[in-house]
């Protein structure tokens, strides 16, 4: 049984690495094609794709560490190391979210409400105000 758990944990880690590698290759090729076609500012989409793949990979890596630690190595030291890894990876995830979305994860509802309010305000403006006429 121990061998299966180790294999599952290693498979999950390999999947996480594969996600990163495939996303980098796919994203880079897509970015270059958009750049060559002179698409307006392809970098934000490239950055968002890579950020999302990193977030997904971090989740898989945490899952693999939890499986390995809880099922295979239940010592206080390994649980402490797992806690440290989860903290570091959580901080990395939050940093990537801030980089992609421009706000902290817990501010999503407030930012969405602000954007919705801004859309309502824009919709109420007279057409001539947006054209620069008064």
C-alpha cells in the first residue's frame, strides 16, 4: 500500500510539473503568434495564462505533499514541514492572484461591486459626455 501512495504522490507532482511546462510552451507559442500578427498587447493574456497554470500547479503540489505527509510520514517534524510548505505556497498563490487580478483574493467581492457600480455609472452618462462635449 505504501508504494501505491508514494506513486500517487509522485504522479500528482509530475502532473503539476507537466502543467507548468505545457502552459509555458503553449503560452509562449500563442504569445509569439499574437505578437507576430500584431495583436494589441498580447502580454496580459500570456501573463494570465501562466499565472493560472502556476496556481493550478501549486494546488497539485500541496495535495501531493499532504498525501505524502499524512499517509506516509506522520511525525511532528514532517507535519511542521508540511505546514511551512503550505504557508509558503499559499503566499505564492496570493502573490500570483494579485499579479493576475490586481487585488488580494479576499477583495474579489468588493472589486466586483466597484466594477459593477462603475458600469452602472458609465451606462447612465449621456452620450455627448463621453465624446468630450458638454
